C-alpha cells in the first residue's frame, strides 16, 4: 500500500473529528494519512470520508512517507485502504480512523516526546 496526505488547505476536519481527537474549534485542518494502491484510489477513499467533490485533477493529494507512517503501519494500520487523521501540530497527537461516511474513532496516540524517538500507543478497544 502507498500512503498519501492532503496538502493545505485541503485537509479540513469536521466537528465530529475534532470531538474525537479532543480538539477545539480553532483546529480546522488535520494531517490526513491515506493508504491506497494508487493516488486515484486515495482520492476515492477521501471522497467516501467527507470530501465528495474531490477530483483526480486536484493537486492536493501528495505521496507521504515518514516515521509517522512507519509507526502506524507497525501498529497494524495502513495495510488496507483507510484514512487516518491527527492534529497538524503537537508533540502528543491523538490519531483517529475516519470511516466511510466521515465518522471518526480514536485509535491511539502518536508521541514525538521522550528519548528513543517517536512512539505510537494504540487504544486497544478501538483498534480494528
């Protein structure tokens, strides 16, 4: 699976996502990580999760890799088409899976604090 993200200003988040992540109304955008076999399938995944007007002609879906992707993949995420979202900034970031229809559920916390590098701590009851 390839991983993609949304460039600003495309990565808006809904109130329901803010509530799940524990964010206030000032957080209007998030870091989206989408797994798909190709960019056009990533766009389809996003359409199903709250971006119904997104087209393949838009340049806002970008290839994305990094330590966050490595940690989430190691935790069992991103092996199938899915969309994850977290705050754009912060050292301790709650992470949510966004289901078809746009409903989110929190699945853990990605932390960039501490010695030894970043970590992902899943919320076992929400993993799946």
